[in-house]
């Protein structure tokens, strides 16, 4: 009887593990099959080099570059904002702040990641954009700067919290060594702690990048839905994710070429996030070896 | 590099007769009284050993001389610590400068996860010294002082973490020597090392006392008797006896000291 119970438990655990794997494999398969269908009709060279993305127009162009530039531009703005802010927060919390303050602030910061992204999207559109427009005349109501900045706020906790964990995990003996040598707090932070925690910090940044690249709601609401190959942050753009939403929710006929474009766009996105995750996995593994 | 800075570093190397002095020092961690009023003079250019059972306050007391307790939660202190007549807890004392004068070697070797060269050059670099030839010369002379130069001279760019424990500890001593402090505090520097590495470090300490005032906390009584000139016995936050090492180990005044060194407790 007991053996049977053990067996049932073991099998059900195995089953849940298999389900997650099956779902992942299924997603990759569907993406790949539909993407292959798409590329049998559209040449992959056009896909990569055509500077226009107009699958829904009568004059169809299938160049991913405008969507990719939209994604990269908003993500870059988000990262450029979130890395310095997030790192400063993590260094402050780990090396300067009193313990009690750290204990209160850290969970509060992590709340930022719990705000629904649709709220962020409207915050960008209704608050940040009008605010930016008062400085930047001629800025469009939909633009990548506002969407990028708000996305930056959203990913701050990814960087601050994970980097703080990494800094906090640096053995106290190194802190003592640094202070014992006559380091100031600043020297201790930047010459000893940050380099010692660098792998963890890099992983946190990569995770934040992949979060930014995959983010949908904020950019769909605040960045506009106009595929445009540009690096001007004041004009409307469209990201890969926003395009997928637009088509999925629109009245495009299933199985049409227009519909298949979302799988081509999806697989492009997948390749990027997959690469980033692989890099962060590698770095984490190297990091573990170093400290064991 | 500014010439002034280089000179100020060199100047600090001129041998000064640093004298450490504690006046009725009391320390609390929260409500716990760790040091219960200790006064003592530590002689320059000698090795002074602090011995006593765990929790007797010897490490806490040692760390007062470079103010390493400042970061400990709930730390509170009364009394005076004077180095060469000036109170190191005065408001206008620059604690970073103090720690350059009073170097410290810790219980567990704690090299930075940087190259051997960067480890030894660290203290000079944070003072703003950038002259490469000067740094190289100082790294070499520091490593030679700890007898590590021959072992690592071809791998100066290798990570310090690749060294053995004993080598790491000698590297940490070299790192401390590179900024030419006057006083070196050692907090059980050999407790994490094997006997051969321990012997090397002891030999090194013996040589260093010509140039430096050394205060060493140790659990190992043979070590205290081998390398120190004076020994202080601490018990439960009090200084029980402080005298010439020879006297402490052969003919102590106090019964508690005798009980401890003969291994009856501790």
C-alpha cells in the first residue's frame, strides 16, 4: 500500500514536470511550423532586410527591421534608465543603508514589479507623455521615450533587487578587507563589492533586458502602433510584441499570410529572449563554480 | 600621480615610534558589556600577543585600534584609545587615514577577487597613486617581505583566489605592508592555516617587528610564547595580566592566567 502511494506520488511529480516541458516544446513547435509556412511564402532575406513592415496594407512589405528597431529602441531607453537607477539603489541598500531601512524598502521596491503593466501603460500615456511634451515641443502623443522610461521604472526592481542580493552575498570578510585597507564606503562599493558581485549584477541586467524586450502592454498603449525604422524617441513606433497583439486582436483572417506574420515576429522575439536567457544561464553557472 | 601624495605615502614609511594606549576602555554590544574597563600601553616595535578563551573580548579590543567595530550593530564605546598621544575616536580623525597607519590582517585569508598584483596595489591605488613603475616596485618589495615573490612573480596577473590558503594569507599581509603602516593588527592570522603555512607566517611576524608594531590575537599559546615579546591575558572582558611573554608563561602572577596557560580551562 505504501509502495503504491509512493509510486503515485512519484508519477504525478514526473507528470507535472513533463507537462511544463511539453508546453514549452509545443510552443516552440507551433512557432516554428507556422514560421516555416510563412517563410515558404516570404523570403527570409526580405524579412531581414526590407525596411518596411506593411503586411496589412495592399502594398505588402515584410521587413522585420521596423518592429525590431521599435523593440530595441524602447528596451534601450528602459535599460539606460533602469541600470543606473537600479544599481544605485542596490549599492545604497547593500553598502550604505541601515539594516532596518533595507528590510523595509526592499519589499516596497519589489512592489513596482507587481503593478499591472496596463496601469504602467496608462501612466506613460496620461502622465509621462504630457510631462515630457512640456519639455520637448513637437513630441508625438505616442512615442518610444515615454514608453521606454516607464518600462524602465517597471524593471528597476529586477535590477535593484537581484543586484542587491548579489552584493549582499559577497562575503563580509571582503568588506572588512576593504575597510581595513582604508577604503571609503564609495571605494569599497565600486572597487571591491561591485566587481565581486559582477556576475550577479550582469545576470540581473540581462533578465531586465529580456523582460523589457518581451514587455507588451506598456508599449502597445504608449508607444503607438506604427512600424517605423527609426531611432528617434519622440515619434510613434511599434514593437514586435505590440504588433502581435494588434494582429491577434484584430479581424485578420486565420491562416492568411497576414495572420502568419505574427509567428514570424514571435519567433524573432523568441530567438532574442532565448539568447539572453542562455547568456545569463552561462554566467550564473560560471559564478557558481567560482564560489564553490 | 601628484607628487605630494607619493611623498606622503613615503613619509609614512619613516619609522615612527608609534605607541598604542587604551584608557579605561569599555565596550558594549547592545546591552552586553564586552570590555569592562581596560587600560594598557602597547610598546612600539614589539610583538604583543592577546590571549584568552573565546568570547573574552580580545578580538573586540584589537579592533578598537583601527575602529573596525564602527560598523558593528549596537556597538558603543567609552574611554580613550590613543595612538601616539592622539585620541583616534576624536571627531576630526580621518578614519580612512587611520586605517592606512594601522593595518589589519584577518582570521580567514580575505584577498580580493582580483589579480595578485591588484591585491597588493589596492591600498596604493585607493590613495590615488597611479605611477606604474612605483606600483610595480612597491608590489615587488611587499611580496618579497612576505617571502611570496619567488612563488608568484611569474603569475602576478593570476587571480589571488587561485593561491593556497597560506599563500593567500601572506598575500594579505603583503597587501597590508604595501601601504607601509606603522602598526599591524593581526586577528588570529594563522587559525585557518596548516602547520607549515603557520610556521612561515610566524617567521614573518618575527622579522616584521623591526619595522612595525605588531599586535596579534591568538588562540594558540605556543604561538604567543614563540613570537611575542609581551603577552596580555584577557578573561571575560577584563585584562587579567599583562607582562613580558616570558614571565606570563613561566611565572604568572595571577592564578587565572596560570590556569589558562596550563590548559586547565579555555
